[in-house]
C-alpha cells in the first residue's frame, strides 16, 4: 500500500525520547490501514524531471493510540537512516510489512525498548 500524507505538527513526545517522527494528517491515511506498527519506506522529495532519483528511506510507522502518554490516535513516521534537513510538506509512504499491534506499556522505558526492537526489525526487513 502506498499513500501521500501531509506532515503536521506533533506533540513533541517522540523527540523527547530521541526518536523524532514526522506526524501525518490522519485524514490522509487510508481508512483501510489497520492500526499497528509497520516497516515502511518513505520519500520526502517528490520525483520530478529535476529529481528523478528521489530515493526511498527506511522507516518505522506507528498508526494508533499512544497509550503510555495517554494521547489520541496518531500516525507517525520515524526515519531510520536520516531526517530531512527541513520538515517536508508531504510524505510519500509505502507500507512494506506490519510488525505488531499497538500495545500499552507499563513504563516509558518499556515503550522505548519496544521502539528500539521495532527499528531493529524494520532494518532487517528493509535492509537499512
């Protein structure tokens, strides 16, 4: 599945956990996409005649509620390799594989451990 989504401001919680994310407008996320954690590829430069080699970057995407921080549903993408120098207006997302369901954790550290495991799993899947 591929989709385009506008990047919006987030709560800043992921950045505080040293896992900065690009937050996507929920209206742009396909309704058929189940909540969960996904390995994906993203492109934040649109292909054009002047940029035919805009490359895909490996990422982990969270789509669902943020239980630990008691925050509502969001769709956030953490780029494994690099963050863009400037926040893009639109992100092109390609879902590669579902990693797991969204879970609640007893502590922020348990969440951090799960995020690190998700990133490692996505790296293996994507070859990143």
